[in-house]
């Protein structure tokens, strides 16, 4: 599985564009944290999870919805109500982001739970 927050998700998806032969063999899925693919990867037969915050001032939920066509068709979406962009990491409030309406601990707990469930679902398949 590949994963990335913000531009890290873009980089992970670019890796898949450049190495589609690894999809399903070495890479079973991709996880986007407040991110989306910069180019169309909807054609790739890969599991995908996109987690984003309702209060994200860097990458708005509206933008995620507008970019849905770029994601793999299997993508599961998790919106964290009250979550923002900055609380996916621990680096303080990023310029341009909105204030979160939930604590950083609560946001990270939701992220961990969603990723854990996603990985368990697709790593238990042999």
C-alpha cells in the first residue's frame, strides 16, 4: 500500500502512473490523506481510500468532489467532520487552513481507525 498526505498523496499517485505494472502485484492500494491524484488513475485496478476534513482550508471537500473522476473507481471516501488539513500531521496550523472544530487527537484517531479498517479489509484477502 502507498499513502500520502497532501502533496505526498500526489507523489504516491504519480508513482502508480509511472509504474502501473506494480498495481495488484506489489501495490494493492493507495491512501490519500487530504489529497487527490494530480492525474487520472481511475483506470487502475487498485483499492483506494480518501480521507479529508470538512474544515480543510487547503484542499476543500468541494475540490475532493470535483476531482472524483481522477480517483480509482474503488475509492472509499471518509469525511472527518470538524477536521482540517493541518491536523493530519503535527506541525501546527498551516497558512490558509481553517481552524479545526475537533481536537488533533480526535482527528488522528478517526484517521487511524479508517486506515486500519481499510487495510484489514484488503490485506486479509489472499
